[in-house]
């Protein structure tokens, strides 16, 4: 069994209540970790963490895509993974900062940072169209006490949500992929790692 770097393990630990913000969405309050709280955790686990743009324009500055989004490489404890962020409709210099912060949160999620909050947010969106209740409350808080298969399934669902978002798939598209992979019902009801890995493989590259 591969040993997990202690810094990366720490990155996956839950954030303190005072580090979690809330915003209204779909008639409920979704929780999120802000840029400052995430940066504090990154500095704690790896003082030399860094990010770099996936692409650079002719002016030498980070290149944004046609949607105004920013792809970046996030490197933590020697491991490099992709992140993507957008400005959520903001304009000007504020939009640049918003996109960077969003990309850091997205990239951090791929390392497991605030993964439980991503479950509440993105899986809530999928559940709204899939006809199932969102993953939230006591269920998410008990993740640390779940079986190994449950933890693997939870991680795979989060990867699917992130990849589906990058590929601009709708919740109904993801449900169709679940069925194609041999599962039944919406994504957040899937617990079989084999089915979930198949869904992940079926999502087209962005």
C-alpha cells in the first residue's frame, strides 16, 4: 500500500467552522472555503507550494480560455495537479483574482482539500435534476468513520463531478453515463467503485 505524504493527509482534514463561508444557492446555504483559508492550509502543509498557469499569452501573462476561465498547475508536496477557475461573471482586475482563487480551490479539491464541502455543493446540483437528496449534514460528517470502499467511492464521485464540470456536462448527462457503466439512478447514489471508475473513464477529455 502506497504511503500518503503527511502534508497531503493533513490537507484532507476538515476545516474549522470559522474558516467556512456560506452562500445562498437553490434555496439552501452552501458552504465553501475561501481563498485565505485555503492558502493558510497550503502554507501549513507545504511552505513552498506553488501554482503556474497552464498556458501563457504572448504578453507573458496567464492565458484565459474562451470562457474567461483559467487553467493552472497546482504543486503541493511535490505533486502537481490541474485546477480550473472562472470569475463567476465578475469583470476587470477583480475577475482575475476571482478566477485565480476559484482555480486554487478547484485544484485543492483534487488533493482532497474541503472535499466534503464540494460534495455538498456539486452533488447537490446533480441531485436537483437526478431526483435524489444531496449529500450533506451528518452523512458527510461521518465520512471519516466510513468503510474503505465508501471512502474510495466518495473520492471517485468527487472526481466525476469535477471532470464533468470541466467537460461542461449536465447532471442528466452524468446520469446517462452511470447507466451506461452499469449503475442505476443518479451519481450520488452510486457506491460501487467499479461502476464509478467506468463513469470516470467515459467522460470525454476536456
